């Protein structure tokens, strides 16, 4: 199975490099038979790879913009290839005349590709501004570097190693960056943690000393959607409470412009107020979110959460009554 997979990848690369290549040449380059090539083409077609036989004597080629990019190397791979220049004088007699110019073109293409990726990532980063809480002392350059590293790793789907500030202590982490979730004045990162072997949410401004490692991953979209299905949830819980909140007319537009992991049910009432319905199991995160709306937000039901909010506000009042 591994040999066939390698051969299929080789076929894709050859067709991309030489549109119109014949089955006979593919068989020679892959060291197999033409009949095997025909079977491989059927397998690629079943995988929706758009390679077509253009007719007798015209060979195979792509029929869309599909392409593979074999120069999407890791830094280690690119460096290893570039070091061939150090031994070029010794091996030149063994090489064909065109090898040296081909080598120079490949190196130039790799450097240009890397430069374009960095420039593109810099432009993307310039579109974001990560708000930092006043009690955090994070250097701007480090925050910028962390964000750029996350973007690059997310695009190339490479794993990351680094450190994470958790409960006042730095811990070593290794993760696959899945997606960034914008919050008020900050970003959260949803990633697959290699150590806990599950999806976790990290605060971007607590990530330090990040570096991309030469290990690729594939995103599990179903896992992401399952994780984001219910907002304000305690991960590991399976039962959520339905809750209704009424917002005054003065904050309706503000609430409706917020972004949520799932779409809550929002109904404009005749009085101009907003009835907000969703599901949750974590009261503390709910109270923290509602606090910014103050008396403009009221929990309607269930009664249990009204009581919890009342206790929450009473404890808050006690703090200010101490003086």
C-alpha cells in the first residue's frame, strides 16, 4: 500500500511537470507497467484528482487549476538542499551539463517562494491588532512573532512547540494550530494538544517562544465543529441548560454584532428589547460576559441562573461595601 501511495504521488508530480506525458513514459519513470498506470489513473479519478487522458498520443494532463507544490519545504529540507553547493565542485564531473543550472533555478524558486510566504504573512498580520490587558507585560515584538508563527504554521499545517503561561507557571507545549477565534481585545487559539491528546483552547497572548517543527498534520473539521457546537461550555460536559436573556433596546445592536461559536436564537420583541436564547453549562463564563452589559442584560430563565447571578452581584457589592 505504501509503495502504491508513493507511486500515485509520483504520477501527480510527473503530470504536473510534463503535461501530455504518455502512459508509457509514466510506466518507465515509475518502474512499473502501463496496465498498472491505467489502474492508478482510475484510483486518482476516484479521489477527484482532475487528471484526464487527452486522447491517443496526447497523454495526460490536469484539466483544472489543481497543482502540488513540492517546494513547500521545511527550513531543514531547504537548508539540506542548498548545502549541495558546498560539494558541487567535487561532483560536477558526475553530473549532466544541465544539472547546475537546474539546481540554481530550484534554489532561486525556493527562496522566492519562502520570501512570498513571509511577505504574505506580514500583510495578514498587519490586518490584526491583538489587544493586551494592562496587567500583562508582553513585549510587542514577541507578540508579533507569536502571531506570525501561528499564521505560518496554520497555513502550512505544521505542528508547533513552545511555552504556555498557565496558572502562573510556564509549561512546555506541542500542538497543531487549528483556528484562531477572535474575542474582545484578544484571540484564542483552538489547537490539538499532543500531550493531553485532545482539542484545547489557548489564549494567544500567553504563548511564548513558539517555533515551527517539521511535522505536518491534517485538520479534523468534524472535531472542530463538535468542539464549537455549544458556547460557554465546560469541556467534557455533555448536558447543557437552555437559557433566556433579555437585553434592553439600548444595547441590541451591540449584542447582535457580537460573534458567537454557534448562532443563538435572537428575537426582537415588540418593545424593542432583544430576547437571546442559547445553551450553556458554565455559569462563570456567562456572568463574565454579561457583566459588560450591566443592568442592560437580565437573565429571564431558568430561575437557577437568576439566583446564581444575584449571588454573584451580592458578592461584588460586598467588595465595595468594605470601605
